[in-house]
């Protein structure tokens, strides 16, 4: 191991890690929010809007993330959409993740018994209050695991951002490897970074799950 | 015969109510008056439209024909104006529903909230009380159904009868003008039916206006002020209980319906 390499490239790697974390967290949260919005609109609209949303889901889910990034970053300027690499990376993540998140939330709505809505409706709750106070806490019991799963998948998808020159972790690692002709150490460290992100995510998922299943354990 | 009482003393008046699901006509021309401080029981065979009638009263089912009024106010639809009726905006409908409590066959308690939280939730979210006020009122409601000591329990740690009593407390706490019960004891083990009916009896004694869809003929016979009998979506009769449970009810449909209960020595 040539540890002095990491003294030289450490700052760049850490910076890359920071960019990765930024894109990952902003993209995951944004994608989750957009997916939740799509699921809510789906839940409360008629056939036509549902059809449109379904088409969006099918199209985004049916194309590779890398292609979506190319279209956003290289194609965007043709439509007046000028994004920096990091902006394109985050926007790409939001779009790419949204249909998967939407489907998870949609399943959550579908699995909530009708009577749960009715009991609240007939007392005068607004629909948004019903979602926030009654439905969301219940669906989290069953959707926390799939949500965690998908956020874990997204940690590793960040590597694809390097193709649109986002200076994220893989990008910096490749630079280091190319300049020093060392490959084992940089990529070993790279794996450690991703592994840490995944571990953190599953830890967080377990915490959330414990929190939302309190009523199932305590008398 | 349709009820002909003056609507002055009625809280809910139903006139010419019709509801269909596709090709199935669930309700046809129903007229009914629910009077203040009385218990009105809705009985009849399965599929006769009892529950549908009840659910039209708070617009959980959107009825197409006729009208339901609560203290004179049309429920669910905009008043007047020619042409096809338009549904009330959500805000107005929610305002109406605050005054109509409902208790369901399956309790429909919110599983992630304790008994106390179940009762207090609407007080905070709908009536805008502070948490302390709401908890005080909720505790008083739980005391009425004899469940003060279970306030901290989640529904999963309560028996069916206890869950239904929490659901009743949840309705009471809103101080509604009327409470609708949709087969409140049908999902309960037989030995738990009594505790729920006792709570309902006590409410009736205190003058709560109640509309109860039920298969408990004993409750209908002894607690109801009036019993409405439905068959195939029509109101056959709405009369004091003796006229239905007496020796010889007038209508053959009532007679054959009660026959099945008599054979089991229920009434």
C-alpha cells in the first residue's frame, strides 16, 4: 500500500465524496418527494391524469439512467436548459428515482384499508391531513424496507454521474489512478466509501422502521 | 308507510332518496325522519340498503336522487340552482361532516395511535383545539365508555368490544348532533356484544340522537324509539318497535324477515 498517495490525493477524494453525498442525498430526497407527489396525484385523480402519470413512469423507468443524464446535460442546452454538471446530476437523480419511489408510495396507498380513510373523512379531516396523519405513518410500516432498498441502489448509481463530468468519487478516483498508475488502492478505498454509504442507509432504514412499528410491539 | 312526522323536530330528513351502483338500484324513493334525541334503528335483510342509506346521510356514498338534510341543510350537494346538481366544495362538506359522528362495523381505529390519540386526533386536526384541551376532552369521552384505564393502549392491545367503545368515544368527543352506527356489533364475538350495546343504551338515555343499522333485534325492540324496515332498497315501514316486533306485523316482508329470528328465539 502506498499510503502517501492518499496524503496527496486525499483532499480530492474527500471532495469527490462530498459531491457524491450531495448528489445522492439531494437526488434521493428530491426523487422521493417527486415520487410521493406523483403517487398522491395518482390517488386523487381520474383516468386521464392517471394515464399520463403511468406513461411518465413507464418512460422514465424504461430508459437507462446514463441516457437520461446525457439528454439532460448535453441535450438540455438545445431546449434552453443550461445545467452545471452537479445540477444535471441532481436533476437526473430526481427524475430517474421518481417513478420507482412513486410506485412504492402507490402500493402504500393501495394497501391502506378504505376504512382508515373513511373514518377520518367522516369526521371532517382534509385529504392532506388524512395523508399526513393517518395514511403515511401506516404505510411506512410496509414501505420503509423498499424505500431503503431503492436509496441503497441510488448510492451506487452515483458512479454514473462521472459520465457527465460531475467531479464525484469515481471521477476523482479515476483521475488518481490514471495519474499514479495505481489501481488497487484507489478502488479499494472507493469501495469502502460506497460501503459506508450503504451501511449508513440501512442503519437509517432500521431506525425508521423501529420508529414506525412502535405500535406493533408495545402493548 | 313513509314517515309523516313534521320535520320541525327532525334532525335528519331524507326525501325521495335514490342511489344506484351501475345497474343495481340500491335505494329507491326513501323518505325518513330522524328525530332529535331518539334512537332510530334500520333493519332488514342483507342487501336491503340499510348501510347505503346510513352512508348517504354523511355523504360517504354520493346519492344521486332526492335529498338528505341535517337541520334543514342539504348534505353533500349545492343548494338550489337549476340543471345537474354540483357537489359541495370539500371545505363545506367537511364542515357538515363534523356534526355527524359515525361508528363502523370494523371499528376503523387508527392502529398507529393509542386509544387516547385516536379520540383526540380530530379535536386537534379538525376542531383546532390545543393538545391539552383535546386530551382532556378525549379522556372524558373514554371515561363515558368505561375505558379510561386503557387510554394509553394501542388498538392491537384491545379486545374487539374495547376497540368499538374507543370508536364510540371518538365519535362522542366531537359532540356531533347525531351519530350513525353501521352494524356496530356485527364484527364482535358474541360475549363482547353486550358491553357495546350497554354503552349505546346509556347514550340513548342521555338523549343522544342515534341512527343504528343493526341485526340486534333485541336492541331494536327495547332501545329504539322507531324502527325502519328496508327491503330491496325501499323503506317498508318506520314505526315504533311494537308495531314491528308485536304479535302480528302488518307487512308480510317484515313477518318473513322476523321469522328467521323467531326460529332462533332471539326476539
